[in-house]
């Protein structure tokens, strides 16, 4: 069985989190520049746009142009979708138009998919793709639902099984059968009945476990319950998976391949560590946000990776550290380039090099009985609360500069963040000196 991780998809997180959102109440009270009415139809979602005034052109964000070309069509006569713009064929002004938005058959490109199918009757909509790029104010997005369907978004006190009338404009929203939704003690889950039962159960248990564990270790409870949206398709034989996290503490996990039908320990381990990685972003990407997320993604990605390794799942102890693999991945990703530069932003570099750095920090600061890593993050989050919920590389380096930190860790940070082809031997020696094998 071939297992392929689509880890680049996780790197989308900080971009999505930078988008400011409107909650339902604010959306209902504000004066929106335009309205979007959504309706579920057989082929997807019908979206009727009603603009505040007539215009020659309505322009969307160009980011999703390729997705629109594949899966959107204009229903209104004499209007066309031309890349990111709706225009009149006859050069006339218009003030309303209707689109048919179908699920994207490719479904896995950056940016986030606009619309994904969830089971036979549900959809996951990424609402930012319905916004125009020419106005700062957000529209009012409403959804009309048949009996038995629900619109559900994360971010409230607890995602309830009550339909939303106005959709938030910055996150994933599930639109589909209410029967797909289940509420747990600390989270809510959307899982269509076609999902392999073991997979749904494993994901739910992992989410409940990590959310309580992280809250305890970081001494910070989440202000809302996360929403987990699960999908599976039998397409292909190999077990593939990808996922992303948007505001509203919402995680979308997409599994494909018939291999997922079989409950196997390696697959269970993938699911649990995948969720543990994504859930750490609730703290390091939503409760607090890295000001360096665009330039130094290793800070939020590497820490999520190391948190997932460290937390211990299914009552098991954390697994053996894949440190040599991470060192090799980091070395081949960077060669002689610095992690704090361009090379550190792509491929495996943020994950492998970042996890390696947090492993070094963990070992270098850990007292005999306490986790250095989680204590470090507890303090970073504590500091961020006094700075408007923001943290960055400087805060981490400050905390590591204390007298109790082993000097080998500081050297590893300097070497990996800086450049040089001849540093890898020294890094390996320093890891060894810290007891990391
Ligand atoms: Zn991530």
C-alpha cells in the first residue's frame, strides 16, 4: 500500500486565517454592498448575486480563476464569466446575476476548493471565494434550505445543529443533511454515512483527545468547539489524504482510495497524527497568530508537526522520533540555504526543519518530568495575549535565550535558520549531545 501525504495543503493555513470575518449577527445588521442568495440544486449550489448598484463588471478574487473555469457557469442571459470577472456580452450594466457552482472535479488545488461534495447530499463551501475583490465590505450571504438540510459553520460557542441563516464570509461552511452532523463533548463532526465507520470513529476520538490534551498542556481552553468535516471517496486504490484548517476552528479532511475501507494500524496512525497536527493550529494559528507566518512558516508548521508527535494518541505513548528522517528531509530541502529565506517556505522544509528545531528546543529546556515543548508554547501563547494575540520567531528566541537552555539548541537554531553547506555535521553532533537519536 502506498501512502502519500499532501502536506503542502496544510501550508495554506496562515493565509486563510488572515482574512477578517463577519459573524452571522454582524452580517445581519451591517449594510452589505451586495447580497448572495444560495440554493441547493442537484448539480451544486445556485448563487444569486444582487448588487447595490448597476455595474459593468463584477470581479472575484483571481486566486480561484482555474476552479471557476472548471466548475462555474453563468445562468443569467447575456452575461459571461471571463476569468475572474462577470461581464455583459452587450456591454450593458447589470445589477444581478445567477451562477451555478458545481463541486470542483479536481478538488485539490491551491487555493482551497470553492465547493466540495460531502457524501451524496452535502457540500462544503469556502465562502471567501464568493467575495468580490473590488470592495472591502463583505456581502450578506444567505442560504435557503429544504427540510432536513442545515448550514453549519464553526466559530460559535458550540456549533449547534441549528441552521445558519447568514453565512460567515471567511471560512468553510457545511451545507447538507442534518443527519451528517454529530455533537461530541468538545467538538462537532460532519461525516456522511458513506464514510468507513472506523475512519469516522478514529477521527472523532482523535479530535476529542487532542483538544482536551492540548488545552491541558497549554493551559488554554479553546473559546469554541472545533468543527471537523470528513469526506471519503473510493477513487483509486492508494490511501491518500489532504486537509486544511480555516477560521472558525474548522478542519476539512478529505480521504480518497479504497484502502481506507480497511481498518489498519498504519492508517489509524495517519488519521490521528493528521488531526493532531491540524488541531494544534487552533492554538498557534487561531487563538494566536504568527506574525511571521508568511515568511517563516516553520514556526507554526514545525510546532504543529512536533506537537502531533509528542501528544501520544489512543492512550499510547508518543512513537519513536523520526529524527534522522527529518534531518535528511531538512538537509535536502535547504542544502546550503537558510531556513529563514525563500527555500524555507516550500516543500517539506517548514515541516521537517521546523519539527527538528522544536525537538531541539524541547530537549534543551525540558526538566526531567515536564514537557519543555508545551511549556514553551504555553509561554508563547501567554505573551501573545498581551500583544493582541500575535507572536513570532523573536518571542521563541527570547524564551530560548534563558540560562537554563542547553547551548547546543541555540547553535542548532542559528545553523538551520542561517545558511551554509558544512553545518549538517555539527547539527547532527548537537542533536546527539542533546540526547536526540
Ligand atoms: Zn499545518
